[in-house]
């Protein structure tokens, strides 16, 4: 019956079995000679990692942290729609930087001095070890109130991050109130001096973009600034070739 079960049953029912055929014989038909060699197939996924960094020093009030958290939440949601797989790593810093989990990043407060370059240094190590740019679309986003004790070190650390050819570096400065005991220098002013920004204005807010390095910066003063900042940073993102 050549492997057809219903045909075999019918042969038995009609007593059409050939008794002279050796029941131990193996018959090879043309269909049995067809075979295909196994081949490996690769499915390409677009992977993205967001390294979210936040200043948690004494000058970062709960209101500033709320704006920072809101910005990072919506940015992550946008990237999830753009890539098949998105990982998020969280870095906080005062005078030292450390990797933390999501709950610690959003809920736990710290205080102390401010050394912004430590966050960039740690992000660079993370990229080199776990997220090489030839395998990942790397987005580094840093949010601070702009108060920094060592701005020149931060400029150098930011340039080293960009030299890794990441997809985007974003800096959001939360500008609400400045606490009287703050002793650092304004980070945005140093970025404007060290990078060649093209400035655009929307609803009275300036947005800065260095096209050569794909570095974007803006100032957030309230909830209404979050969507324009997100649109400025993400909707014209660099495409990986």
C-alpha cells in the first residue's frame, strides 16, 4: 500500500495480500530516496539596551526625581515598540556610581556630593563588557539637575562614551529649584561649550543636538516638557546599518 494505512486495511479486508512476499523484506520506493540535508537557520533580532543614569545626590529633590522617572519610563516604552528586545540597566550616583535594580533606581533616595563622571565611566565599562555596539543598539540617557563638582571630567567621560559609536547619548537637565547648599557648576553650560550643538526651540524650550556625534540635550522644567523632550531625542534616532 506504499505506506497508506487506509489502503493497507482495505487490502487485508479484501484478502488481497500477496502470500509469496517475504514479510521481512524491506522495500525502497522512489519517495524513500528523497532526503534533505539539515541546515542551520538564523533569525535576526534587533536588540537595544537603555542605560538609564540618574543623579541621586542631595540636590535631587523628590520632584526632580519624579520628572526623571517619567522621562525614562516613556522613553523605554517607545524603544520597546521599535525593537524586538529591550534591556534596561540602571545606574545611580552621588560621588560614586553603582548599578542598581529598577525598584532602587526609582524609589530609593540618597544624598551627598556630586561627581557626574562616575556614571559615564561605569556605563562605558558596562558597554565594553556586556553590550558591544556591534551587537546592540546602545542608548545612554543621563538625567541630573546639572550640579557637578567635576564638570571637565564629565566632559571627557561623555566624549569617551560617544567614541564607542553608540546609537544615542541623551542628557536631560531637570531645572526646577536650586538648593542653597549646592556647590557644583552647571553641567549644561559645559556641554554647550564642548559640543557643536544645533539649537531648535519649541514652546520656548531649547533643544540641543550634535548631529556628528548623535548627542542630544534638553532642559526639563515641568511635566509639559517631557513629551517634547522625548520627541526631540527619540523620533529622529540614529539607524544602525
